[in-house]
C-alpha cells in the first residue's frame, strides 16, 4: 500500500517518514467505506468459493482464509503451468503448438517437419491467458486481512477478465494433466514405431491415432467440452496390443526360438549337409561358393530362446535380443537362394557325379584308327569310348556327362 500512497498527494497529511504516511492513511480510511460485496461475491463465485461467507460479516474472516488458501495454491499451479507452456507442450514426439516448425528426429537423423495439417494451436492461445491469470491471483493475494477487503481496486470488468483467464488456466492445467496421463502409453508407441520399418502394416494406424490425439488435445485447449479420455485410452491400448502381436510375428520370422534353433542345428549337423560340404570341396559344381554363403546366412540368424509377448509389455523392444525390424534387413524365410544353388545341392544330395568330356576327344575316338569308316565301325568305336569312360570308375546311373 505504501507504493500507492506515494502517488497520492495530501499535502496537509504529509509527514517526513513514509511509515507515518501509511499510518495516517489507514486511520483516515478505515471504516469510512464498506466492503464492496458485489465484486467480492463475483470473485468468490468465480474461484468456486461460497460467496455467502464474504457477505456475512461474521463469516468474513473464514471466507478470507479460504480465499487466500485458494489463491496461494492456484498461484503456485499457474506459475508452474506458465513455465511449462512458455516452453513446449510435447506428446508422442510432437509439440502441441502448431505455430513453430518442429522437427522429428529418428535415429539421430532429422526426418520430417511436424504435420502442418489438422487443428491449429498457437502459443498465443495459451500463454497470455496464464500470464493474466497469474496477475489476477497476485492482485487478490494482497487482500490478506479483513481490513483490506474494502480497498478492492479491481473493477467489475477487470474481475470478469481475470476470472476468464483463471478459467482458461484451469483448462490448461487439465490439458497438462491429460498429457501426463497419456505420456507412458504414447512414449511406448513412439518407441514402437521406431522399431518397425517405415512401410510396416502397423504404421498407418499408429500415424492416424497420433494425429487424432494431437488434434483432440489442441481442440480441448480451446473449447470447453470434456476430453474423450476412455475412447482414446482404448484406441491407444488396442494399438499397443496390435504392436505386440506384430512384433511377436516379426520376432518369430527373424529370430530363432529354442525349437527352431534346434532345427537349425539338426540341419547343419545332418548327414546330407556334411555330404554336400564334402562334394563342394572337390569343386564339382558351380554352386560351391553358394553353399558356404547359405550356411553363413543360416548361422548368422540370431537366437532368442525364451521370448514371449509379455517381455515387451513395458518397453517395445525385446530386452533379450534387442531385435528391431527397422534394421533387420531381409526376412530370412523370404530370402531368395543364390542362382543355381538348389540344383547344385540336389545334385550333391543325390550322389550324382559330373564328368566333363571334351568334344575333340570324342571326335578323335570316332576317327581312329582310320577314316572314312563303315557305320558299324562308327557304332563300335562310340560304344568302346563310353565303356572306357565307365571303366574309369564312373557309375552308369549316377554319372552325368557334360561336353565342353
Ligand atoms: Zn528376443
């Protein structure tokens, strides 16, 4: 009050020391004016307090105590809210503010701008209201004794503006609580999206739900309708369940379980595989290097013996093998085998032997000892040539001839 007194000029009451001026002011005004009941009632009702308490002189002190308790608590809330709102209101990797371009970073790379479509919400739709609410509450905090109630300087217009800002601050408080409420679920879904590849079938539904939630929260900040919390919670929970199912499918496809790992061991230890490797060593067929590549690919498939969907209930990535489909490459089951590989392996597994003969050799055999010759001679010479081939240890049924 001393500041206000400094601006007033009552020459006849002026004393040398400010404290004495204050004393004179209180002595001169106390009891000369009544408490402005109508305006205080407006304030009490606007803050959700009982206006009757201030109207009745006997309950005025109680009313004042309630007012001050409310003002102090709300002032603390609004101050915190203001600091939050001046920074950013962020959920699911996006800012609720559409008036500043935000970038979404994924794996350290800036990927996209924040979506510019949808409901708009500017900082100017939030911050000025919080500032006004804070000022209003600070003004009310000064009326902390019954004697000061009569000095209310706020006009009716100022009170209704202050109350409107106060109401808006309560809305923003609810908005921030909603953000906190959805935060664990949206953080999970945000991380889930980064585990899957961009073209995964789960992605479009997640993007839609995310845009829907952002739009709904932006709308909530600007109107008075209740937030459809249960509907959104259900939608996000369903999205999470779909993710767990999808991740589990991919985990099965890319990572070996206990039983499929045993199957791999059986395959690599099998007699057939060992035989194929033996044959590869003698460089019999062109698929030799491919067999090595195939066994390397087979050996490289990771194993996660105890995976179950419950493991990704809290975090979207399997804690045991850290499998991420986004970086897993080609699905092993869909990988194409190298050209000629199947033929080569089949040949090896059937114990076939390839024998290469040169065309010139055949011609020489058919020409010797002399040419021209009879048809019978030619037939005999050819049969003799084939017999000689078999005599070199080539089995009639398992030998396959190639002519160069
Ligand atoms: Zn795993």
